[in-house]
């Protein structure tokens, strides 16, 4: 993780997320499907934490949850408990401080997602961005089962496996992405999703409302919401 090319690639990923519009896609999905207030949220494969920060900023613009002076005018607790889960320790103090300014109390947890044992129970929101495509189907099904035991809402944004994203991946050098990013992008697109492939691996369709579809030009969106 300390290799200069890896550090550069993590910066590239912020640019790629912007072009894919993933923070906005995630924020809109949360705004649409959340039962307010948002109290607990965990991001799987959180990387340097900037994706969650961008999502939090966009949710603040939507008024979900209330922040700053608006928060103090409401009767609901303004603090969002956020967990940034990743195999590596890449979240900076500056990112945590920026989340704090939005009334998000965030902590970075270094752990393998399969060893992770959330203590909050099933009343939290879990999100993932460009993470699920790292796993073969059997392992992904195991991960989705674990998520279903610990969440009331799960939102994942993935690479879409189709011609347009494949073409865009070949052009990443034009926006300054390095060789590591270009290599990873090609593999990630081939490993991406289409149709209802994630839904087919979800463990319990009766207790969950599932939605899976194309999002924007390059992304694939999966939403699982526990039925009341």
C-alpha cells in the first residue's frame, strides 16, 4: 500500500469515481431507500475513505441526515456512526475530520470482511463501491449472506460488464490514470456485473426487496432492502 504507484492509483480512483458519478448514484439510492434517520453505516472495502466522505457531503445537500445548525434544530440525534472497513490502513486523519464536520463519527477498521463481526446487529446500512467484483461466486454468496444478517439496507455500486465501460476503461490514460489503474480497470470491467447476477446470489428473496440495474453510463447498481 505504500508503493508510490499504488498511492497514485488510489488518487486515480477518486477521479474514476467522479467520472462514473458513483458518489451521486450512492447518495440518491440511500436517500430513496433510507428510513430516516441514518444512524449507522458501514462501507466494505472503504479504501482511503474519500468515497464515503463524498457520499456524506451529497447526503448533507439532500438534508439526509441533517447537519450543522440544521441538526441542532431537530429532535433526532445528528450523529451518524460510520465504519470504514478495509484490509489496509489508508484512511487519513483529514478524511475523518472532514466527516466529523458533517456530524459523522467515523472510525477506520482494518480487517478482512469475512472476519469482521459487527456489533450493531441488523439495524445498520451497509454499502460497497467497486468491491464485490473482487470475489468468485461462492465467496461472494458467502459475503452477501453475512451482509443480509447484519443490515437493513445494502447498496452496492459495481463495474458494468458491457461494451461502453470496456471502451472507457481503455481511455483512462487520457484523464491521467497511471498504469496500475489502467490495468486494474480492465480486469474490474471483465469481472463486473450485468443483468440480475448479484440478485441471483442473494440468500433470502422473501424477506428482502431487491433491485438491480444499470446506473449512469458505466455503473451497475444493486439494492437490497429488508421488508418490514
